[in-house]
């Protein structure tokens, strides 16, 4: 029993020693770090106060670990609780626009110029967060990217302008840059831009938007990238999926067999791709469009 306790004690000392060593190495590297609440407060203080109301934090994502950054980086979304001008529209709940911030330690960089608008003011027409997450383009969770989907202020019919962006980390420059930006238009007609996380198109983006002339189907666009550089269009065609045809699958997945066929990744007679996050285990093909039974 004494031998066992001695071994446990030695193992504990070793673990504590490793922890102390890691902390000393971090201190020796000279890379400062900050606590999450301090980071959020730095973002709030960087945003102008409007009518006595400070901005509120909508989301906070650590980027340091998943991107293996050389400095501490955090992605923070903040939102003014009132619009900056009586002339600007507010969202349905009366809040103002989003501030999209990349924070290096405690230095926020909140600017819409990072997602393609070129406007250095954060007071822009981005009011709703739809999605923000870390995604991967390589196997084994390699080559991470930050995926951001936002929407403009809602119109009377509840529609809004959907924008999607992908950011990558540049280790040499120690900062984040946009490698893909797309204004997908409204959302009421099933317009969408979808990041593909699994399968042969892992890392690609599929965009669909309805046509304006009969037959009312969807235009399908696929964007991909090589080992580096921005995304580029690799496929565009008029799809088989009809607007309002009753297919419950998202357009990107109802069109997946045709997308893969045109890219040389699927052939008639091959098993149909199984749509993710659905109970569709035996899909069928009708006139080039995938359906679930």
C-alpha cells in the first residue's frame, strides 16, 4: 500500500512539474494572454456608447487553440442595443447592428472592412447572427477556418440579406483574413449558402438561389479552394430542384448527386449520398433530384 501511495505521489509531483514547466515556457515565450471577461470588456469599451447604452456581447469564440496562433486571438460579436441614428432601421427587437471583432489579446479590431464592405465604421447593415463556428477543410480537423453567416435588418415580410464569410489565419502575419465572401440575397425563397463539412466536397461552399423565370428552379454555385488562396467558383448550373416542389431536403442536398456527377465524383448507379443530419437512410432520385422516402 505504501509503495502504491508513493507511486501516486511521485506521479502527482511529475504532473505538477509539467504544469509549472508549461507555464514557465508560456511566460518565456513573451506571448501575453487575457481572461475572457477582460476581452469582452475591451470590445465593449471600444464601441461608442449610444444614448447611455453600452453594447452587449452576442458571442465569444477562442481562436488561439484551434488555429494554433502565435498570439492570443478571440472572435467576439457585440451588438448595440439601440440603432446609431433615428434614420437607420433597427431589428425586430429594437437592437442596433453587430460589431464583428477580432481581438488580439486585449486589442479589438472591429471593422466591417474585414468582410468585404470596405466600410471602416462598424455601424453597418448587419443585424442578426445566423451562424459562427470553426470548420475544417482538411482531414483530421486540419486547416481550420472561421465560418460566419449574418443577416441584415429584417424587412416587413421577415426577409433579410444573408452574407457569409470564411476567415483563415495567416501565421506569418499573425492575423485573420477573409478568403471567401458571398452576399446570398434574401432567405425567404430558400436562398442559402452552406459550408460542406463532410464527404467528397468537404471544405467547399454550395450556394443556391431561385431563378426569376420559368421553370422556377435554383441556380447552383459551388466554391472551393486549393492549398491556399481565396475561394473560387468551380461549378455553376441550373438545378433540377423546383421552387416549392415539396422536397424537404435543403437544395444543396437535393442537388448533391448532380453536383457530384458534374464534378466527376458520382456516377448513375452509384449509391446516393446520404444527407447529413437527417433521418434519410434510403434516398431516391427523381428526375435528377434527390428525395427522401
